[in-house]
């Protein structure tokens, strides 16, 4: 069944794609499972070669795929390019990793015994992705899943299907150059929540990696848990930064601007709450207001634009509702109004909003996926940390300070409770080398670098007896005739 695809830039229809039926989706999962049975036997460094070739295809088509990201997700040019660069980076990382999928060798208490861990491929990995990173999220999962010996079935956001289909086409080119890739190793299923549910319920899907809102995670995770399957959840954030009296103000303003305004406030790591020391609060807010008033909002294809459109009218309405709620709690709002962009009258553009709040009210504790930055004051650093952590989400966080004690306290066990905690840089714009993800309602998953690959494999503990006796562990005796 075909469905229309719209660009948030103009609101116009830019094409149509076919939706996968539930029957076709179930068949794809079956084919992926068959592909996995072959692929798991291919040596891991050889599997890495396929991902290296995928990286080459992405390098060769970086500009055109980035253009599609801009057209379909509304990202400004450099962020569209950055998204594809991130895909290239994870392919480089994963190709190297394919020679390092190693386990421990462990000392045994029994004479002439050795223990070790072996990591094996897991099965079919289902990937569910959000509109705001329409292709990078797939690559964080797929590059690792493929070198780990798995097959991938991807259900992208129904708002960004063309970028997904283009990425799949690049994968197919890499697969053709590689030769002998089992059919169905990577599949795209275009559709909505019903297909995500199908992936969650199917026992052939060994791991469901789901990126999107906390509401989506709360709907899908129990379904995977009901069959005792594995899930990796990358859900909503409500990220904050603490600005201390010793902060480098110009650096902080730049970091706050990119974190809060960049990608039109539509990153999971977008800076949404700013906790500023009372001694610098007024001057800092005045400085920020200048930036907010001047930042170029417009067609993301223009080089000068820094803030593109919201994804759709619904996102704009959610932004207005949040601002109304903030006003209702004595928040003072600067900006936030619709910006009409010539030639893009059906797109939803908004001036980023700065909201001075008397405290952390209900609306501040919620993630609104739009460029709204709530600013609050603090007097005591411990109070700032308490405010920082007093939200249901736990993705990314920052402190701006030149005081070593404050920086270390923020990073300590009693500091930020997020999966990402930074010093003197913003909450967004992570690199692929580190593990990415967050705590609490953000879902607890970790993707991308470090040892996140272990999510995509199963661990076997092996004990080998190279002696002639059979000593039992813990000194147990079991002597038979
Ligand atoms: P969304 O939750 O509306 O959709 C994400 C995906 O889940 C889509 O593929 C959608 O079809 C599917 N989906 C949505 N609701 C579902 C349901 N009830 N049952 C089954 N499937 C469902 O999110 P979005 O608007 O596309 O993206 C924005 C959200 O994603 C924000 O909350 C943002 O913080 C989050 N996000 C998180 C990360 C991260 O790494 N933590 C990264 C990007 C986006």
C-alpha cells in the first residue's frame, strides 16, 4: 500500500513509498533468520569487510544521502552531512572491531583446567528508529550487529522512509561488491507502530533495539519481556547543564546555543534545562536572549540557516502547549512564535524559546521535542545537582565550571545520574567511540562505541579439562565405584 512522504521544509509531498504488510514483515523476519544461520559462520573479520565496504559506499554518497536527510528530516546542511559522517565513523569502528570480538581467559581453581568466554552471534536484530536521526541510529546498530554475525530488520520512522530506503540501497551495493551475502541479511520494513509490535512479539527477533519516545519504549519493552527476549532501549531525554560562577561565559553561551537550538531542539540530547548560579543568572540570560533573537531560522538548505523546521504541525502544537503550560506556572517566555519562511509557508518554523522558570514544574520535567530551554537559578551546588537529577529521564548532562571540585563532584557517584556527563561542553553531539545511552526512563541501553558490541552477541563460558582427573569445583566429592 503506497503512502505519501512529506518534507518538513515546505510541507509538500516529495514522493510515496509502499508500506510493508504484516505478512510481508513476518516473511522478512523469516528470511533474516535464514540469513543469520549462514552469516554467523562467516569469520568475523570477513564480516567486517562487508561493513568496511558499506562505509566506502557511504563516503562516496555522503553528499546525496545528507541532502535526503535535510529534505526528509529538515536538518541544516552541516548537520545532515554530520549524520552521514557518523555512519561512516561507526563503519570504520566496526570494521576494526571485527578483529577484536574477544572474551576473557579466566583462572580455574581446578588443576589442569582453563576457563574462557566465547562470544557468539545472537540472531536477528530488530531496529526501530526515530525521525530525528533517520539513518545514523540504524548504522550504530547495524554496523555492530553485522560484524557480530547477526541479521538486521529495520523499521524506520514512518516520517523518514526515503532515507532508510536509500541507505538500504547503499547496503545492497556493498553486498554486491562483497559477493555471497545471504539474501535478507538486511531488510527495511516501512510502516508504523503495528510493524514495531510485530518485531517485539516475534521470538525469532533475538534483540529489539528501539530508539524513540519513552511512550514507545513503555509500549514495546513489556511485549519483548513477555517472551523473555532482549531489548536495548534508547528513549527520551530531558538534558540539563549547570552553569557555575567560574564558567567561561563565551564558551558556555556557544555550547548552550548549539545544545538547545541546534537541530531545532529535536535531538534526544538537546539541552532542555539550564541551571545557572544566581550570581551570574541575569547577565547570562541577557547574553543568551541576544543569541536567541538573532539566530537564523529558515530553509535548512540555505547555508546561513542554523535552525530549520520542526518535523510537522503536531510538533509545533506540542511546543505551543508546553509554552502555555510554562506561562501558567509563572514562566517568562522569550521567543517560541511561528516564523513564516518565504516559499515554505506550509512548513512549521519556530523561533527557539527561552523560558525563565521560578522552579522545576511538571512541564519542565517532561520532554517536549522542540527548541524550548527552561532556565532556573541555584544558590548552592548540591541544590543544583539535586535539581538536575530530579526528572524521570537520564540521558545527557553537562557542567560548566573552572572549579575542579565542582567538575569532579558532578562526575562522581553522587553527581549527575545520566548515561552521559560532560564538563565544559554541551549535552549533544556525542562521538561514536563512547557508549551512548541513558538511565531511568531513557531506557538503560548503550549503543555505538566502547563495549556496546556485547549487546549484539551471546556469551558462552567454557571450561576445558586438559588433565586425566576430574576434580570438582568447591571441593565437592562424588566418588562412584
Ligand atoms: P516516536 O516514539 O514517535 O517514534 C519512534 C519509532 O517508534 C518510530 O519508528 C515509530 O513508528 C515507533 N513507535 C512510536 N510509537 C510506538 C508505539 N506505541 N508502539 C510501537 N512503535 C511505536 O519518536 P519520534 O517522534 O520519531 O522521535 C523523537 C523521540 O525519540 C524523542 O523522545 C527523542 O528523545 C527520542 N530519541 C531518543 C534517542 C536516544 O538515543 N535516546 C535518539 C533519537 C531520538
